[in-house]
């Protein structure tokens, strides 16, 4: 199994530009999570989906952030417009009923730098 | 990768010694308590978990202890190896949710 796949691995953009982060969960996993990691705030859950449906988006910072999961094998996290304070590492994770909700498999992350 | 803060608590141990990493949690109603390991440049990796109705669970070279009275969780690593060097996060899952709430992390450094 390839594990959770994220793209791009690195993204450098200018303030005001739109940023789209992509995630492919592990095949057969029905829960998908988006996290953000910064020095100041640590690892924060932004949003999670069960069976492609958003369940909890209370961690999404503001309206500039949006996430979609059009099918079981793909999700996007979009920031529009981006700001320097959005600079962070963004992780996607997935889990399945078989492995249990406590066992989440994380991707390698996307390191985002907004200038 | 950016997996740690500049001011993370750090535990330095000699190779072969046992390590104990501690964590305080806040939510008494959490179902599960979990330890994750994050190596530089990688995403967190599940190590071991414990249900809220247990006080001890053992894995391969790792043991997790849960003290609900004082809301304390610990991870013990036996015979620590250089490959154990990483940042370790405790996490909890509140009841009726799939949300992982992470602690701030502890950096473990293993020296020869």
C-alpha cells in the first residue's frame, strides 16, 4: 500500500494567491482528516470527513479555508486568498473502521510558505 | 520537516536506557488515549493506544500507563535506540467523535 499521498510536498506562493492542497487517502479508508502544524499552535485538526461527508469543520480558521471530498479517493483543502500566517505544514490522514478511529495514518505533509 | 516547536520539552537519554515521556490531558470524557511518533520531515505515526477503562497496555518495547485520577498519561520505551529519536505526541479522542486532539509534544534525543 502506498499510504496517504499528498501533493504538492512543497508550495511557495505570494500573499493573495489561491492555494490548493490535495490528498489521496489509503484505499478502503472511510475517514479523512486535515491537520495543520505550526510552531506556535502545534498540530490542529481543521476538518474531517466520514464517507465523503464533512462531519466537523470547527477547526477551519476562517472563510478563506475550504475543503471538499468529491469521492472516496480524493480530497482538497483550498486557501483563498492566502496570507503569510497560513504558512505551516498541512497533513492529511485517513482511518478505517477496521483499524479503529484512534489509528490514523498520516501523509508526508505539504509544507506551505506564503510570502 | 517542521514537526517541532523551538521550545518543546526535550528528554535526552543514553542508548540502551529506558525512556519515560509524560503527558497531561484535559478531557475526562475521552474514550482513547494515544501516542504518536513524528520523525523529522514526516507525518505522525501511531505507536500505541489505551482505552479509558484500562490503566496499562504493553506493546513491543513500549508501555502506556493511564492514571485517570490525575489525568496523566505516560509512554515508556525500553532499551531506547537511536531510531527512537523523534517528537512524541500524546493525543486523546473525546467520546462520540473521531477527532484527535494532540498535546504539545516532547522531543526525545538518544545519544550513544
